[in-house]
C-alpha cells in the first residue's frame, strides 16, 4: 500500500515521504495512530504543488539575498558612539546595532544569519564586516567614530 508519512518514523522515512508498506502494517499500525495517510492521487498532487511552491519561494529568497549582498558590498557604514579617554567604547557594538546602522544608512535589511561572525566590537576604528548567503559572499567597511 502506498502511504504518505505524517511524522518521522524510524527505519521507514521522514514526514512527507511517500513509501510502500505492507497493507496490514498500514491498516493496523500507521493509519489508526495517525502516523500516515493513504497516498491518493489528490494527496500526491497536493505534495507536488507544495514542493513546487516551496522551490519557488526558495528561489525568490536566494534572489533577494543576492540583491541585498550586492547593495551592501563595498559600502561604508559609520556608527558614532561615546568613547572613553583611551578611545574605547563604553559598551560593545553588537550585531544588532550593526544591522540597525546598515538599515538606517542603506535602507536594506540584513538578517543576522547573513553575517559570518557574531560581532562584539569594543574599540573605535575601521572594521571589515563579512556577509554570506546562499554561497555568495560580500563585505562592507564599518567605522566606529566618536560622537
């Protein structure tokens, strides 16, 4: 019997997989427990449509990420903060503050997942910030200056 798994089943497959199992196993174990449903043509078409829409969404996400990386690449971002006598910051500049500065100065949103490292910058100066998404890399210059 051809079935669609509704949950991961060890030794059989993952959620969403279409597999063949003996009729008795399907009728006595999988179907009554809600672990699977019968793979009708309607259900198989639903799965194909869902996969196609997911693939389309992924393609749009990739295009958007590449567009963001090309906008940010080579740009200069400036963050102005109060410094102590030694030229150090009173608090570390975190990834959250970097993404906020990029958004304010370039009008583009860069999710935390794009950044190659988790930054916590504690001194003034110039830094090269690296981004990566879907195999494409980019970098921009970050300057931390005194207010």
